[in-house]
C-alpha cells in the first residue's frame, strides 16, 4: 500500500520499476508457445547453456541511481539483481512458476508471527561480499536504514509505512547511531522486522533492493552507487556517466551453492545506454559482432518493426513475448459532471470499442483487451467479469438507453484528457479510438492533449483531477494488493500531493476488505479475495479497463536460455547464456 511518503515519485516509479525490472510492463506469457525457458526458444543457438563470454546490454535509459537504497524495482530488478542479493527474490522460472517468492540470502521466505505483524529471517551459511568479508544481518539492517535518508530517496516506500516508527525515521546519517528499533538483529544471522499492521505479503517486499546488505564501513553516501559492494554474482568495475555505461565482472567470492536462482553464465556484462530504440532493435536484428551476444532490458518492438519482421522465421525465433502486471484504462472522477451519474459511466463502459483501442495500442500482438482491472494471471487473483458488456466493437444502443435514463436523451458532450507522448497507452491514438467509439453512442468527446509531465500532474491532482482521462497502473509485485489498494483504498487519497485513487473512492467495506486480505499469509487464498474485490469494485463503473499490454523483445542470435516469467514478463538477465 502506498502512502504520502511515496506519492511524489509514484508516477515515474512505475516506469522506473519496469525499466529496472527488465522492461516495459509484463506478466508472463500464456501457457504454451509464448513461454521461453530453454535454448531452442528466443536466441535459438542450439545446445546447453555454457559459462563464459561477454553479454552486451543495449538500452535506451541509463541504469542511473545504481544504489540499492534508491532503486525502485520489481522483484529486485534485472541488472541490479546481478549485483544486489536480497532476503528473498523472485523464482527465476518461466511462466506462472516465476511469480513465486523464494529465498535468496535467507534460508526461507520469512517466518511470521500469528498475526503477520512480525517477520523473522535467518541467513544462509557462507555468504560473502566481493572482498571476501562475511555478510551479516547487521548489514541488511543498515542497508534498509540508509534507504530512509532523504539524500538517498527514490526506492520503494513500503517500509516507511509498514515498520513501527518508519514514518518518522530519517536514516542513519541523522540518528546518532541509534538505528531503527523495529529492525532487530539478535545475532549475525537473524533479523526480525516489527510491523505496525499485519502484512501477509512482506516476503514480496523483501525482494526489493532496499533489503540488500550494505557494510557500514564501506558506505560512501551518495557516491556509493559508483562502486556498491556486491553480494551477487557480479561486481561493478565501471560506472560512467551515471549508469550510461556499466561494466560488470564476476564476483569471485559469490558462491553458487548459496544461490539457486542466478545462473550467471557470462564472464562479463557490458551495459550501454542512451541509445535510440530503433537503433537498438536494428542492432539486435542484424546481430553483427558483439551484438550477436546482445539483449535489451528496456526496449520493445513496435508495430512497424513487427510488420517488418513479418515472415522472417529466424527473427521471429529470436522474439521473447511476455506480460507484466499492468492495465490501461479510462478513469472517471465522479465529482465532475456528468460522471457523477453512474449511468453515464455505465454508458461509456458499454460504448467502448476495444478492438479499435487495441489497434491504436499497436494491434493484438502488443495489447490484449481487458474487462477486468486485474491482469489475467492467477497470481494477481484474476477473476473474470464483464459488468457492462461491449462486445468486441462496443454496444452503442445499450449506451444510448443508459444516457436517456441518465437524463441525456440527445446525447452528452464530455472532455477526455490524454498525454501527447507517443506511448500508445495514454496517447492521442488511443484517445482518438475512444472518441470515435463513443460518438456512435451519442457521446461527443472533446480531446484535451497535454505534455506528459503536465498530464501526469493533472491526473493525479485530487483537487483538479479531470472528469475523464486515460490512465494506467502497474503492480510492484504479482498480487492484487499493489494493484487495488493504491487505486481504491480511501485512506490513500492524498489531498495535497499526487493522488492515485482517481475516483476518490472511500468505501468503508472496501477499506476493511483490503485490511483483512493483508493479514493473510496464504497467498493463494489472498489472491481469490483480491479477485472478488476487483469484481465487486467493478460494479461501480469507476474505471473502464481497456487493455493489458504485451511485450515483445529481440535478442541477439547467439543468446540462449531465455527465461520469461509471469512476474516481470521480460527476459531474466540472470539466466542468459551467450556460449
């Protein structure tokens, strides 16, 4: 659950977490052909993966803020997880198996007390930093504490909200050595977290890089990112221009016997950023020289590039497909007329033409129509529903009937706010598709396009939220909690800051159910209740789900062992082999 400490950066954080996690939004491919996990899938060099060689990473966005305190990732990120190990991590397997939390530095995923307000972890034996010194729980405690420092802000905000005393703690540079009392270290291998409320999904949060150990003696504050001390299979040997060029080489003190998740096949990883996306895809397609052993962790194929690939079987065999926990939707502010009338909101829901919207988003290869807020993945608690059926192309007749019942027999004129950024999600193409569909139902839509920063500021401003706008949301881990709570929990409405509860829903029953689900440590049981809650909230027509994006990425011709999970939906760099 997100609270005010997080609000100022949440808009960018979704995008950042996707980039660092390995890319644009994705929660795994459907059962069958789209799953990748062996050498004969994308990157179809034959044979078993082998150790050695250099993996090149071609990215558009630099790997900036390479400090575990400042990173905002999903599941520990992609490149970051090669350097930073955490108490828990994501299961590095293809498909649905990849949504599971598994131990990393810890011996298990955590031991809760009876009401999940206290979580205890024990470290594995034989854990060492890149300099050969042992990793201790005191280092994990310190790593978390430094993430509270204002000068190191930017990471996930959950611990500020969840830990007892976290809301007022200012970090180790100002605490006079006192530390945070709610993180208890009885010995070098045991760590206990004391929470101010039940949190059954704490093991998910323990995958964030804030849980990476940081030795106090090696902490250089804001300069730590230049050479963070590695606990993972690779260490940073070069960091130029704030992450524009990163070079990683093997950490000889990493012991694969303590790490069942990271394969760490390449000897060296060369990350080069600041590249144009078209150039990246062209280089991966051509795969000449070092680019034959190259991947990208942040650049997708677009519709034009997919069309160019066409029937090229060799290139098609090098495309990895995935889905992240993400939804694109139409948002209503019920405080703005005519959207204060539920029947108007229902009319819009019935009128929407999801086929034209999907085409505007890049076509069926890059977007899947959605009638639910939660993604179509079991881990999120997906429960099918379609309260306001529109079919594939909309139901303008039903929409017209509802408008008459709402008091608009001659139709209604509304304004749709969108971004001018060419992202095929909140962009003019999608807005125009919505405009055309609603026109058939007697709803005249005027388009208000804003520069992306202005658009984000306006849609998250509780005092000035538009009545009708395009929006999107991505989850920080594969569960319904980080999907539904920020958008529909009334206690997370922020009056003076960025507010993500666009409908400003403050339903005591919804709030109470969110709290009850949060107590569950049985994640399968929690998932069913998240799905039921999604279905219940959907009845109020507070949003119109449009589509869940699909992500397609090329890899170089010599890349193999491409694993795409239902957690990140993109290639897991820790599994890749280039020999």
